[in-house]
DNA sequence: CCTACCGATCGGTAGG
DNA sequence: CCTACCGATCGGTAGG
């Protein structure tokens, strides 16, 4: 009974360890470049140890994207939701993303920025999952903008889709610059660019 | 004599054909995922036919990045330089990029947007070449902005680095959206976002 | 530019 | 979770 639970728990832990390592490796080698052999070696186990938890590479990829989404949610979305509703959340979601980069959660920067470009030309369930995440993240930013307009913290004539698009652009430009130049200064610069863009004059608070 | 020149010309042509196909394949499979065997098959030749022109995969990657830069220059930078100096060039370089996407030059969208994220964690000459391109492109946009400020087409207090950064962000967000959603409508939307951002009220002219 | 080959690694399976 | 194995493909070389 307790041994049965212990086994289940260990199995779950191993699965979690696999999927976490897979997310990290995928930001370096890509979701296609991620190999079962490499992953097994990094975890000090055999390839069939991986196949005991995932039936195929695509299954592993789907679980990897799922885990990456979970991490993104807890490191970027949740901190933003903790801020006061309205313009504060617009700024907070960008700041949280920049902090996510700055703490070097993954060696290759934002998991999804890379995954979108890598899987865009590869139709299938993995691409669909990534596209859904992308749509969802843009929708979150857009909703923050809409609330800020409702509360008259942004002008009435602001186009929420356009501003969400621009903020997503600042996020992507920051990620690209950070990944290729390994330059933490861009994170502070990006925070100020966001503030100027939405008309906030407060100085940077974190990072 | 003429046969000697013909041979040299054919060799050059084959090399150009290889490198062009390599750029296209690399926007789908990445610069690492690009394989000599795949490339040879796409060109109906043998692997050793590739090795007759490039000593190693890294040599091929360097030539591929070089060719991608050449194509980018002719499709994005040159059209912008043809526009009147100042704010027109700021808008023109963005428009030219969106047209570059719209005409589907490569299946995977912008070569460099993908290459930056893929090679960012892989130190070496290929990464350096990509980083230099990235720096150069940002510098071009920045110079267009500086000229626009000099000519009082943009306010004096505009930060050229910040605006160039934002415009690069709009470009990256457009590429990501276009690649994952295959949605040409985003190109028109992006053109209008750029115009609003720099205070131009003219309607879109191309695309 | 070709054929033929090298050792290494790929995703995946059999059998335990 | 393991060892041992499958056919296919990888980057690269020998010899022509």
C-alpha cells in the first residue's frame, strides 16, 4: 500500500524530472533537436527509461511544451495578476517577462519565442499547442490593456490589439537581444521603453 | 580557354545553387538541422558534391548566413535606401520587411529572426556572423530615425535607440505571428502600427 | 562531381 | 527502469 504509493510518487517525480530537463535542453537544441539519447544521458538513465514515460518523441514534445507553459504561467502571468488591475498589470507582465529572462530560467531565453519560429513550418499537434499558447499570451496582454482603458489610465482611442502587439514586439526584441548578446543591460532598457510607451513615469522597481 | 571559363562558371553556379537551397532549407530545419544529405537530395546530387564546394558543415553554415544577408540586403535594406531620406526611410524599411515576408521568400519567414534564437547558445564564428548582422540592421533603423529627428520629422526628445528597438520589436512580432498563423492580414496591421507609432497618417501603399 | 565507405547517433522496439 | 538490438541517417573521408 505505502510501497505502491511510493512507487507511483517516484514515477511521477521521474517524469517531472524528465520533462523539466527536456524544457531546458529544448531551449538550446530546439524541440526537434532535442534527442532521447541526449536527454537520457543528462538524467543519467537509459533511453528506454525515457520511453517508459513517453511513447514517442512527439509525446515527449507535447509534455515538454506543456511544462514550459506551466513555468511561463508561474513566472510571468501570475506575478502580473498579483499587481493592481489596469495599467499596473500591463507594466507588470512585461517586467515579469524581463525578470524571467534575467534570472536565466533557461539557457536559450524564452522557450516559446524559439518554439514558435522552429515549429511554425511543422504542422501537427505540437505546433497547434504552441500557437494556442501564443494566442493566449497575446490575449492576456490585450485584456490588461482593455482594463487600463476602461479605468481611463490609457486614452480612449488606444487600439488594444495594436498596443498588445507592440508590447509583444518589445518582449520579443528584448529576448532576441538578450540571447544573442548576453547583455543584461537590455532588460533595464526594455523596462523603460515599456513605461514610456504606455505613459508611465515611475522608475523601475525590480530586476 | 573558353572551356576553362565555362567550368569555372558552372562551378560558381553550382555553388550559388547550393547556398540558395541551403538558406531556404535552414529557415525550415534551422542551421543545425540543415543536413548535407538533405541538401544534396534537394539538389539531386551526392553528399560529396556538396563537400566539393564546402570543407565542412560549418563552412556551409557560414556561406549560408552570408547568402541570407545578401538576400535580406537586396529585399529589405535597398528598397528602404531608395526612399527619400528621413521618416520615409523609417517607414520604408519596415514596409520592405513586411513585403519580404508577404512574398514568402523563405518558407520559415525571416531567416535571421530564427537564426538569432537558434545560434544564440552556440558560441563560434556562425553565431558571431549572425550577431553582427543583427547589430548592423538595428544600426540601419537607428540611423534612419536619427535623420528623421535631424529633419524635424520626429520630435527632438525621441530616443533613437529606443525607437529603433521598438520598430525591431514590431518586425519580430509580425514575423512570429505570420510564421505560426500563416496570416497575411498581420502584414497590413503591422504597417499601420508602424505608421501610428512614428506619427505618419498616410495610408498603406504596398503589399 | 561520383561511389563506397567510416564510426556515431537518431527514434524506436523486444524482452525482461 | 535495464541491456541489446533494429534500420536509417548524421558529418565526413578515400579514391577516383
